[in-house]
C-alpha cells in the first residue's frame, strides 16, 4: 500500500491538472452566472469551485508538511509549521481587519470557510506551502547560503510567488478584494506595502526555522519544491491567458 502522503501527492497532481483548465479559463462565480441559466446548477457549480480551491490548498499543505516531517522529524515540523501558521494567521487577521501591514483588503469565501468571518482557514496553510517550499528550493539551489542570506533568499522566492498570484487571486479567483472601501477609481495593482510585507514576513519565518537538512535528498525532499513550482505554474498560466485576452483586437 502506498504511504498516505504519496496518495495525497497523486490526488494533488490530478487536482492541479484540473485547475490548469479551470483557472486560466476564468471559471469563476461571475462566469458561472453568465454561462449557466439554471439557478440550482449555478449554485452547485459555484459551491464546487469555492470548495475545489480550498481542497487544492489543503492537499498541497498535507504533502509539504508530511515531506518536511520525513526530512526534519515530527517535533521540528510541528514547531516550524506552527510558527508559520500562527504567525501568518495573526498578521493576516490584523491585516484583513485594519489594512496593516499589507494594505486595505478583505477576504471572501472563495478560498474556504472564514474563521469568525474574517480569515479563510486555508491562508495559514498557503503560507506553510510557500515558506517551506521556498526554504527547500533555496537550500537545494543555493546550499552555501546560511542565516540572514538564506532568509533573504526565501523572502525573495515568496515575493516572486506573491507577484505571480496576486492579480489572479484578486481579479479571477476573487480569494480577496483589494481596496474594498474605495470611493474613487480603484488602482490596477495591490499597494506596494503588500509585496514588502510578504518579503519581510517570509524572511522572518525562514530565520526562525532551523536549517534545512542537506541529506537525504530523496523524493520527499523535492516534493515541497514541486508543490511550490506547480502552484506558481498554474498562476503564471492564468496570468498569461489574462494578458492575451486584454490585448487589443
């Protein structure tokens, strides 16, 4: 029998393949209401799309956490993931309520159920996936980096990921809404402090976590990297399709 994480990995790959069709096609709630006329079918598909994105992130987090555990042990994994999940959850909660430090935004239900109507339960999981995936990627490609330099590199990977996902998550999937209380024209991009906050927060998490073990570099070592790359690939594909649709003519 395959180990559980191997099964979840296969399901994650299948779910990602489906997402590679759904996400670039712009199959959002507004798309469903435009295309499907039957109210019951509309609501059913809308609920499925909302659930599917949450399931995708849960699958990704299970793979990453399981693989981290096989590389670094249960204790370090529990402590490390708790630091990222609790830390990011608190900062994101404050951010959604006050606009500090990311800027003015509010979450929707499109990324899973919101805790107390504020923070989707999948957001701390997404931070785990991105930070741990970036951590393993940097450790693999730049093994000589240590301490602050390593943390800065992890923050850079997280920043690139955020640059890739923000517009899709806002304009296409509607995981969150920027400038929810704006009375005038809404800016085309999220505020600059959002990107700065992503970089600083991810770098801080990387600094707090212990060094990534160099060996063994088996399949479990590379899976968090693959998860991060696959997620970025889907958002990049959705961005490319969106840019093509915006071209004149």
